[in-house]
């Protein structure tokens, strides 16, 4: 094992381990960790050497394709405690000058459920604003609120003004992303007083979504020479329009009447 681990055999690195009669170690995934952000110079042998100090390793693998390492791998420890020790010691460290991240391996189903829970949590805590432009200059904030209230719970509706006069655009903040996207799909292009409304997700929400995707894709991991690193955390700003209107939602029929009267 010591001599031949990860040595090439007919062009493929060998993985050598003791035979495990207890299949539950493989099927349950206990002790299996996922390592992301590996430098291209890290192979299975260096990964094994770096993590073996934390406990007995059942299996170790750097995922590769025809072009070499794909930048991630797996280390399966014999015990959960060894995996925890490795995560606490090496997560967020530098391996060959490249920041890496480590976590317990999760199945596709587990990741899917976790993403759904996070999405629901974001909808509950972070309002989603719509940018509404090309509004009639005679439109009031109350009319703006009533026009969009049939689509869901509105936190605020605000017109942008200059010298007390509407500038023809404003923002409507919904409590959930689903309500906001429904309102945008229905109201975008709706003609009011001869003006076709343009309704889109506000730039702030688009930037926040892009930033969260970048954060989730920038995680990475270590193996070999480790150096403490301070991860950069992007500050999230949750802007909520002022002058919230405490009005009762109206039906879509009533909202349609209001729009017809303003034309």
C-alpha cells in the first residue's frame, strides 16, 4: 500500500485499501468528506499523505478527466470523528497556494433538500423588489399599491419623485420571490393611460442573486502545506423602500377597474 498507492498502472492511478467486509461504511457515507478547490498539482498520493494524520483512511480519490484533475476529491475516513477533525483543521486553508474548502459529503437528495430550505428561508427574510417604470405621471403610490396587491403580500410601494412630482417610475417590494415574479410576468407590458409598463426584478435583487452564486461557487480545499487564510465575506445589503403603505390587498377585478379608470 505504501509503495504502490496512486502509482500509475496502464495510465491510471491505483487506489489500494484494505477490503471492507462491513458494507455499511460505504453505503452510509459516514466519515466521507468532500474537498473542493484543489490545485492541479495535487494528486491522490499527496491528498492521502495530507489527510492520513487525522485517522485511518478507507478510500482517497482526486477526481480526474482526460485533461487531469477536476479540482475536487474525496477522502473516506473509517470514523466520523476523524472526518470532523480533518474538517476543523483544514477547512479554509491554503494548499499549494490555493484556498480549499472541506465538508461532509452529501448525497444529491440531501443537497436538494438543503437548497429548498435555504430558498424558503431567503423568501421569508429578504424582500424582493420590482422596478416599475413608464408609469403615468398622475399615478399615486396608493394606485401603485392597489395595482400590484392582487399578486401577493406587498411590503411597500414607492414612487420616485422630484419636487413633489412623480418621475414615472417606482418600486414594489414583495415578501416572496414567487409573488414578485408572478406580478412581473403579468404586469410587464400592461398598458395604463396609454403607457406600456415595464416591470422587472430590481437591479439590487439581481446583483444579490449573482453574488450568492459567486459565493457558492468560490468555495475550495487543502492537502500538503497548509497556511491559515481569512476568507473574504461579501456584505449583503437588504434595501427596503421607505414609506410602507399599510393598505389592505384588493382583488384583481378591483385593481383592473382602477387601471381602467386611470387610462
